């Protein structure tokens, strides 16, 4: 099984801010500790290529992406 790094785009980052836009969600098949929860895409690419892992982007629901944290029951 190939190693995978799962990430998603953060929901509470403003458009013009220079903050890291991605949040690490999970790592599978690697013995690795990650100390940052928010990273830039370029950093994710470098980590994945260094350890030979595949990046998997998790899609964010468009309702949540706008800043609304509503849950359907």
C-alpha cells in the first residue's frame, strides 16, 4: 500500500491573507510526525516527494467553505 497524505483547504482563511491555506487531516502508510497543522501547497508537495507519498485532496462542501458551519440532520 502506497503512503498517502490527506489534506483539505482551510475554511476560515481570508482571500488576501498570507496564511497557509491547507490543513493536514491524516497520514496513511508512513511513520512520520507532522508538527504543523496548516501548510502551504508547495510545502505539501515537497514533503510528499521527499517521502514518496501521494497527496489526496479532500473536497470541502461549498456550504461550509463560505464560513457557515451548518450541519444537516
